[in-house]
């Protein structure tokens, strides 16, 4: 009898911690994130700790992974039945996760809590609402039609600062031609324009009324070889090889040493660079850099268009604590939380009134930050395809590399690669 009681007592002692662990685990929410900026991570951490304080017993575990490794990690966790409860999603990696069927439909939660989506920019809500159902609550939007320009170079060249009324090919090309610079030997030491990312035609394509595919939400054909696409691509090619106002790949490598295009902008080797607002912190640290922003030039027919990023929080379908996780998502994406992020000047809130507030507009950054407010209306997202990376980075980009190098002509390459893409990736969609 004593041995039996001793055994029972031992089992109770062993089981007690396990029971406590189970109880604690029931109140633990895991949040996967790919933020890398220390300021943004600290703000998120502070928000999560406040949520814990407001909900005694709740523990929120933040799992941060660099963006380039993020998708692989979360999909591996899902395969091992160890997925986080909440996933931070970007408007483009969201597509793959949605098509995998791993995200929870948030409509029932939105309806139950009477969440109003009207205050958000419609474009980012639409992106996170395939087939009309919301699968992620937006946090921010990130139009990539921001044209950074070096005011000192414009002053030196006697060129007025650009305004949103400019367009390509003119007066954009004439402005570019006035901004280039050569040394005493005739070697070019400064170019007028390039993209922050590898050379691409995206913003020229969109502003000319073209697009990558026939229907972003339900693509059935690759359409970069449309008349608008061919015109945009040819102009971008001519900027490098005909007018010499933009550097080729080899020229960027020779002057940049792999440090990033933004460093060419900082060093005065590039007068203008297009991207998103997230370069603000880096440029603010450069005391000798006098800069501002303007919208990417309109197309030949006056159209506007640019690529876009943006992010939000989604609920993992495999979560066993969905109601609790939803509560955390609402708190992370609340106006109070987004306001803290907006104050950094690094992100444009997905809630319009917060983007229009002094908290964002008067935060550190360019003088004309207000141009961002209307830019989401002309934002274009990547096609809703699980294999878009294979199409764009695995097929289109390698085919165009020789074009940017100058060993092949755009007119000879783009139609052929578009045909290849349609035959390989879209033949079954006809």
C-alpha cells in the first residue's frame, strides 16, 4: 500500500508540471514575423507586451525570420504540424500561402466583431480578399512608385525639381540628359536614373497602361509583349544603350562594388532612384544628402501606375486557439498599434486616416511625403499565381539580363520570352 501511495505521489509530482505546461500552452500565441529593422521590431515587441499586460495569463511568442528565409521556414513548420498561430504576410508571399490552403477565412470573425474595412485603402483589402473573403488584416501599404531625387544634383545642373505632372518619354528624358556627368576623359561618372531593385520595366509598363498578365486575380495569359509593354521595355532599353542616362548592369557593378543601388544614389552617382518609402531611415542618416521624393513619371498617354508591397496579419488554419489568436491580430492591427509604426515614417498605414494624419505626414522623412496618400489607387500587385517567382525570376529575368548588358536587343528578346512563358505556364489556362 505504501509503495502504491508513493507511486501515486510520484506520478502526481511529475504530472503537475506537465499539466501546468499544458495550461500555459493553451494561453500561448505564436506570431511569425519577417521584420528586420530594429526600430520596427521593438515597436512590435512593445505592442505584444502590452497585449499580454491587458490579458493576464496570455503569452505571445514572437518568431522573427529574415524575409528571404521566412516562406521556407513557415511552410516547413506547417509540414511538421508546428505552424505558428499568426503569420505576418506580405501582399506577394500571401498568394503562395493562400493557394496552399493554410490560411483561415477571417470573414466570420470580421462579421462577429463588426469590423469596418471601409477605412482601409481598397487596393490592399482587395489583395488580401481573394474570391471576396478576407484572409489577412492589412497593416500597411507600400507603393513602389516613389522617385527619390538628389536636390543637389538638380541644383548643380540648373534643373527645376520634378513634379507629379511629368511624364516619359518627355520631359523625363530631357531632364535625365541634363543630369548625367562625365569626367575629363569622357568617362561617365553619373547617371540620371535607375531602380533600387535590379533593372526592370515594371513602373514603365504599368504607367503605359500595360500589365504582366491579362487579369491579376485570375491570370490566363502573360501580356508583357502587348504594344504598351513593348513600348515601355524599349524605352527602358534605350535609356541605357541609346541615351546613356541609366547605367547598364556592368556599369552598376563597376561603380557600386555590390553595395546596393541606394549607395550609388547616396554617393551622387545616380540622380534619381525609384522604389518605396522604406529607404527613408537610411537616407536620413546621410548628413550630406539633400533629397526629396516625387511620383514616378506618367506614361505617354498620361497614365500612372507602379508596383506595390504591403503587409498584414493572417490566422493560420491549423491553429487550435483561433479565437485567442484573432484577439491578438486585432490588437496588433489596431489604430493605436499602427500609429506607433506610422510615427517612424517607415511605413504607410493601410488605414487611410492614419496615413493622412500628422503622425505619419510630419514624421521624419521627405518634405513631400503627402504624395504617397493617393498612390495606392494606382498600385499594381504581382499576379495571383503560385509560380510567379518561377515565371519572373526564373524565366523572364535571366532572358532580359543580356538585354540590360547590351549583348542582345529588347525587340529580339521580349516577344520570344513572352511566348515561351505562355507556352510553358499558361497553355492549360486557355
